[in-house]
């Protein structure tokens, strides 16, 4: 009689465990099934376009960071402002100094940028990469940091993050590009 109670208790325990894990799997699948599905804790708005403004000391570093940010946004179901439209708006903003002021955190300038892009939010990024140094094994080691800030068109600060990365590669160029991509990838995780 005592053995049968233990068997029943074990069976009930297993049923509860399997039922709980099945519910958890369903919930996880529901959360991850569609990248375009809006999560309640998502930082960036799912409706409307997102503009990207990247600044840095090296044009190649800026280009790599901008491309990685755009890829990340698109892969998570966001729409990004058309590149031609951004170039035209950026040229006008630079002439008006709104671009420079926005990169310094001036909210009035950010509002002007959002208005010129007609977007739901703007992701501002500042990329910095140091010199890659060759080590005793002939490989290069480098570091990079990316500071990200997202601001909605109505002025709400959505998130700010500085991410750092250190990478090793065969060439100086490859090392710095990997560093920038890794830093952007880490920083963008906070935006979703």
C-alpha cells in the first residue's frame, strides 16, 4: 500500500513537471515565433520608421556601425528610413548644425532630426575604435566602444547604452571591424 502511494506521487509529480515544461515551451515559442511581434518590454516603437544617425572619427567605422545597426533593426522586424532619404535629411541637418547638436544630446536638435526624417524614433550612435595592436603570435587585438541612444519623435528617451568589445583577428582592419560589430550587437540588445 505504501509503495503504491509513492508510485502515484511520482506519477503526479512527473505529470506536473511535464505539464509545466510544455506550458513554458509554448510561452517561449509564442514570444520568439515572430520577430515583428511587439514585445511589451520593447524599447523601440514597432510602428513607424526608425532613423539611424552614427558619428565617429573614422568614416569606415561609422559605415560598419551604421550597417550593423540597420541589419539588427531589420532582423528584429523594424522599418528603417530609406537610405537616400536619410542622406538628404542628414545633409540638410548638418548644414543647420542639428546633426552635431543631436549627437551631443540636445533634445531640440533631436526633435528637428525626427521631424526632417518623419520617423517614430531616432537611434543615435557614437563609435570609437582604438588602434589594433599586434601581439607576439602575429595576431591583432583591438577594442571599440559604441554609445547608443534612442529618442522618440515626441522626445521620450527610450534607452541609452555604451557597449565595449575586444576582438582578435589576423589583420588590423578585420580586428577593428569585428570589434565595432560586436559592440553594436551588444548595445542593440537593449533596444528590443
